């Protein structure tokens, strides 16, 4: 009887410990467990539109090709800072909330990016200049002091506080009907080692970048968002050494997932070589720092090589213990995921059938 009582107490203590973990901590443990099975497939804006449809209930180009949803779905919040009704990809924010909840409740994993407009050059009324590339957008790099201007004491600091409040208000909508906060891989300020976003390498010092990261993270932490798993992901580069990766890294206490964004813009051989080198560095970094590694964005625009999924991408990915890879969206004249209407579909089904590639039904 004494032994039975001890077992009951031990079980209760374990359950209490599990209950006390934040949803972000639980997500981190889930990612770690799942990567023992393989790596997950992710797709940006998957449930909203495809190459031949838009806003059809339960539709997905990925599902229409292989019969299953992506394990990971990516969503974009650019425009929320302006109080817009739709994101920079023209998706209603109410629809984004709905589909994030849907994917979580079907057992999937959610990742969010945020490309806020340039606070130094955006029209105050959110006019057309704020919505067209590059003037006023996240890609507007005409002002090289914008990061400094939104840090405490800067001329745009008060404006950016309002923007962070609006982001916070949106994140507060990401909960189930019973009030459970949905765990999210949150990936702001990405591709920072390039200079095509206003937070890029040539537009702010390493110290300013870290201050920007810390300001946003501290704000959202203070607002109670313990469901955010923070991801840091510079762009793939030929010189992405451990030292280079650390240069703007916010620190182990602030980051849970480390990634890179890597697209094939040149030859197959150059992409394979660079991806191989970058993932080797990244996975070693993750091991040394106790983090999860992922290929947080990737793709070949318009799948000009229909065999790319199995001839180029997965032979490299198979070598590394990454959590997931995410390809960008399918949208009319520019797509990165599979589609039943395109010649890459049978090769994507081969990727789907691989034992170590995980889709929704394999992670539930």
C-alpha cells in the first residue's frame, strides 16, 4: 500500500510538472521528439489559396497532390501594425486567425513571420505608398537609420510602440474556444544578414539589431505570450560561419529554434553545395547551444526543375537532424509548393512517401 501511494504521488507530481510547462515549452519538446522520426514538411499560406483556387473550405494544393496537409503551416502578419484588415499578402486577418486555430486543432504546427512596413517611410495614413514595393514596405531600404529611429528615444519610437501593441492584440486572438493559447513558432526579423529588409545588415549595427529583437521580445513577454517559441533565421550565405551566425544572435536565453532561409536562385550545384555547408554549420550550432534546427524557408521558384524535390532538396536534407523545412506560398505567377496542375506533382508524391518526411497525419 505504501508503494502504491508513492507511485500515485509521483504520477501526480509528474502531471503537475507537465501542466506547469508553457505551451511554447511543450511545443519545443514536441519538435525535439518528432525530429527523431524525420523532418516535417511546411508550406506558407497553404489553406488560403493555390494556383487554381482561393478560399475554398478545407482546400490545399499540398493536400490535393498527396492527400495530406503539411505538418507545418506558415502565416504572415505584415500589415497588422497599420490596423489593416488584410495582410501584405491580401489575406484577411480574421481568416488567418481562423486557419491558425484550424491547423492547431487538427494537430498541426504553426509558424508566423512578420514583415512590418518601414516606420520611417510609410505614409501615416497607410496610403498606397505603404502597400506597394518598395516604398514604405519592409523591403524599403532607402532609410539606413530606421532601426535606430524606433529604439527608445528615437524619433519613431512612439509610433513603433503602437505597432507592437497592434501585433500583440492580434496574437491575443490565437486561442481555442476554451481559452488555451496556441503555441506558435514566431520568427521576426529574419534574413537579417542580407540587406533587402529595413532591419538588414547594412541598415543597422549588430547592437541595434539585438536591441530591436530584445525590445519586441520583452514587450510580448510582458504581455503574457508564453506560447511563443522564438526562432532566429538569417539567410543562407557562402560565408555563414559559426562566428557570422553569432554576430547578431540574440542569445541562448532568448532563442529556442535556429534556422536559415535558403532558396535556389542559381544553379543546382551551387544551391546543393551552399545548403550542405550551411546546414552542417547550423546543426552543429544547434547541438552546441541546445537548440532545434530548421530550414525555415526554402524553395525553387516555379519548380523549373520538376524533379527538384527528390533530386536536389531531400538528398541534402536527409543528412541533417532538422525539425522541418518550409517552402513559400503558391500564388498565381509565383509558386514554390506542389500543385496537381504542375509536372512536379509526381515527384512531390515521392517526397511524401519517404519514410523520414513527415506530414500532418504522421505527427498527430
